[in-house]
């Protein structure tokens, strides 16, 4: 069985190992600095290979990930010498972020987050072993697309990368389709995408080269001079030498060089096809922001000038199948000359007048189109390199100097020179790991005990400074209400309230498919306040206070699913009463107030088995209704559950009961309609039986419409109250509607009825 290379990216030697686009890969800036540069480089090359070759990812495509790497020395020579990290210990996350054996798993998780179905993850001792494993998996039918990578970045004992730093940001962040390779350099990173030849030809993928049937185990006698035998010092030093050789061989074949290729051979030419059909064709070029879009347009113009033989229909198909990003230029053109003219017009004026609707291609006309390799879209890379910060020393600051000293320390730890005295630590990206680092530095500076949870609880430099005063009261522990689910565009915050179960897990799944550009926060039920937060007004007050710690002033974007929508509605009313602006409110299949007498505890417990089937996909072990919450958990309990897991389920059931009681006691107020843009997302199927049995109905959007001025939009989503979040196909539609509602785009919607 022939295996073909359909895409690749990489650099040997790798300059600019310290540069990374943390936001694009969903890594917080503080964590990016402690993340092994090999992890960063592999993610970057993976994205570049995928974007260059354009293979569509989805649940129907089984992906295998095969990675080879050696220890970089970043943990040993850079992070371990940081006294702040040493003060809090090398926590498990830090060890995982610097573990070469976790590279394949990290790549697989990133691919899964973009819709891929990863079926194989494999860590290999060197690049050639990774290639052999990938080939074997394709031949055995274990995967349809094999992502094969190798990375080697050697950190010297002084904490600097062995390759020289990049001379400029652009030289480090603009990759090329045929990677930069230099004989003798095995320090770098490369990724190739492999497919069975018959699959690649059927799908119209680029055929850059075929892997040879017998891949060598070493590179003795090659220009690298490297022995990649497992376990030797040379093998560890040159773990990526085989990848460097492969990329150089593919580039040589593309240039028509007649050199010995030990790893690949020329692919047979594709069968002839009809001439390019008449256009016009619709072209879409997108990027994450306008500056990157301009760079992408400039690079594409250069490629079209250098490769005039590209067919217009091939280019249209390749661009259409790429993952769409936040900003785009869309136009129609009949040939490459018109494409270059439209892109040039965009670079000069910022717009293109050609109507993209006129160029929507007939799918039949594209049946002969093939994907072509293009430059991957540019990333917005920044320098992330751990700079050991010595623990502060010297006499304890005077009381009047304490706030400034605390603020200076927090700014240093966060890398945020604009942090204000009263800004909240979590609101600007502080997490438990950073809090622990800040606590260690402040404890040393003030000779006073301070922990990471103390920093999170106190929040601002002003409150931390007050706490560090002699004889200050002990900080009460709290459970955080807010969780940052995903970082995004600064200044745009979306707050989503938990459903009746109290957690925000459902929003994690939703955001995997969402393109919402803002920072998304989840409001979870604080389990340490069970006795206090028993009504919708009490929850409203607590949650408004929580979001104002992060975002003191409006405008606000709020939403909630199920019971969370009720609380979000009341939060919007409260914020408006406080003089704040609410720009958007999104209610997802929200119930109206319970009109019949509420169910008692015994009746509620009797509904638990059916609720478990609908919500948790658990099949109760018995049919008898449980007598109490402990009995309900035992009814659901599985043999593999630990006592900790069982206790978590007890907590969820109690919170569910409390929030059901809160909904039962909730009544709409008669003090006027809410004047805010709003959208109601309604499940297309009837309310599930367990909810109806408790008197909860979610389909009466007409009653909710009366509470708004102007009337809200209504968007239907497939599934019922639970399957809209649980079914993968329904969830993708829900995410599209979620984005549509938050963007307030003009859409054709049904009238509220």
C-alpha cells in the first residue's frame, strides 16, 4: 500500500524558539512562558501543515498522531532555577507541560478541539520510528490521516536555546510550504501529513511525494551524519534528524533535483482532467485580525506570481475548505489575474467591490478541482521565555509603601505593567499557578504567611496589602463563582450562568464549536454557600457582585441555559437598575416560572432515575424510588466510583434540588419590561417527561417575549432540552446559533409565538 505526503511544515535549524502565538492555541500568557518550547514548536508546525495542505477535519476522519522528541532541558536549565517556582514546587501541570511523552497527547487534544476524531496517539524514540509507526497505522486501517512530527530544541545549561534567536519577529513567524532545511542541522521541528495514496487521489489532495516501502532505521552515511538508534546519546541528540532529511528530500523533489532520496520517491502524475471550467469563482481568504489578513493576502499574491500554473477552481476549493477565521475578504474572479487584482485592491483600499454572491460555484463545476498547497496563514507570535525572577529580599516595606510593593510584585508575576491597584487578579489572567508564585514572592518580601488561595480570595493589590499588615484577620476561604472558560478579545466579556445542576461543564462542550471572539466566563454555584443562596434574588445579587469584580462597568453580555437563563434575566434587570448597560441577553431553552404547587423532596427524588438517564446517561441499578439523597446516589453508583465521585454526585443532586425550589418560588415582577437586545434559543422537541413531571416547561417562549421591550428574537435549535447539548450534531448547530445571537447579526427568524 502506497502512502503519500500531502502536507508539511517545519524549520531546520529552528530560529525563534522563544516565539509562540499563545492566544491562538488557547494557552494563557503566563503558562506559555513555562511551556516547553518543543510543545510550542510542534503545535505551530502542526497548524502550518494543516493550513497549508487543507485536509478537512471532522468526526468522519480518523486521525493518528505520531511524535518523536527528546528532553529539551528547558525544565532543568531554565525553570528549575527560578526561585519562585522552586518555592511552590514543580507542580504536576508544570511537569506535564515539559514532558516529551505528552507531546502526542497535547497535539491530539488540540486536534480534537478543532473537530477531529483522534484514534491513535504514539510517542516514538525518533523521527524514523514515528514515520514507520504512522505508515503501519495507515496500512492497518487504524487511521485515515497520520500527523507525524519530530522536534528537538536543545536548551543549553545557561538556559538559552542552542539555535540563535530569531533576528526579527517576521523571520520567525512566517513559515514556508517547503521548509527551510540545512544539512547537518537536526535541531528544529517538522510535521508531515500522510494519507493512503488512493484516499488522497480520491479526495483531490496534493501528492507531494510517496514514502518508500522500506524506511531505514538509521541515517548512517547521510549528510546529517546522525545515528538515530534508540537509546544512544547520538540518537537523543538527533531525534529529529530523520524529519529534517525527509523535508529536505520532499523539497528537492519539488525543485526537480536528482539527488538520492532514501525516504521518499516521486508520486505518479495525477490523471489528466478537463480544462478549467468558466467562472466566476468565489474566493474567501480569512484570518484572525486585519493585520494578519493583510499579511496573508500579500503572501498569496506572491505565491500566485511564482506559480502561475495553479488553476482557479483548485484555488477556490482550497480556500473554501480552510477553517474560517474571524475576519475575511470575499470576492469573485474568473482567473488568477483577477484574483491578484482583487487582493491588491484589498491591500490598497481595505475592501473589494466584487460581489461574492455572484461567484458561488456549482458543486458539479468543482468536481474536478483539487487542493493545492498554499502558505499557511500567519500567526501573531510573541516572545515567551521564562526569565527567573529572584525572590525579593530586604527589610519589610513600611506600611505606607506596602500597596505599591504588592502592586509591583503582581505586575511582575502577571507580566502586566498596566495592572491597577484595585484590578482583580483573576480578571487579568491570574490563575492558581500564578497566584502561588505571587504568594511565594510576597511571603518572602513581607516575611508573612500568604498562600495562592489567599491571593485569589483577596483579589486586588489593595486588599492583599491590607491583609499583610500586622495582626490582619485571617482570610476566609471561598469557592470561586467565576471560571474563565476561554480567553478571547480583551474588553469583550461574555458571562454564562450555570443550569440547575450548578456546574458549567455544558459550556465547555459548547465552546469547542463556537467562534465567539470574546472572553467567556462561567458562573458556577458556590458549594460553600448552600445555606445562603436558596432563591433567584439571592443568586442574582451574588452573581452580579461576582461579574462586577471582573468587569466593574458595562456594557454586559449575559446568557444562561435552562435555570441559568432565569438568573441571567434577573441579573440583566439588576444591572440596568444600577445604571449599567446590557448589550445582549441570551436565554437557552429557559423555563417559565412553575405555576403548579412545587414537588416535595420525595417526589423530586422519585424523578432522579429518569433525570439520570436524560442528563447523565446513567442507568439506575433499581426501579424503587430512593428515600433520600444518599439512597439516590447509591441507586446511580457504579463499581468504579470512588467515594469522592459519589460525594460529588450527592452535591450535584442537592444543588439541583435547591435550584428547583428556587425556580418554584420565582415569579416575574410587574415593574416593566426589560429594555435590552435579547435572543431566545428554543429546543425543537418537547420538554422531557421528567421535567414535565416536576411542573417545569421550557417551550413557552411567548410568555418570555412579554418580558422584553423590544420583543426578543427566536431561534430554534434541534433536539430537546438535554440532547441539544449532548448530541454532537445538535451541539454544532447550537454553537452556530449561540454565535449568531451574541453577534446580533441580521438573520431571518421566526416570529415569537
